[in-house]
């Protein structure tokens, strides 16, 4: 079971990395801290049927 959770964790973190890179491409002049704010906003603005804790890193 822990192997499954570890795989989910890896996929989650890789998904965040992909979204972070997308935000950088869309906002090339922004600093890393600004991108992290956008990423956190994107995570928090998710559908109401998405259960679970929200984690940025």
C-alpha cells in the first residue's frame, strides 16, 4: 500500500512541476515567488468535488 501512495505522491509532485513550468511560459517576466503564488491560487481554485488536502510542495 505504501508503494501506491509513494507513486501517487510522485505523480502529484510531477504534476505541480508541470503546472509551474506552464505558468512560467505564460508569464515569462514573473519571479519564482510570483509563480509560486499563482500555483497556490491554481491549487486552491479547484472543483468542489476534489477531496483531499491541498499541498503546494
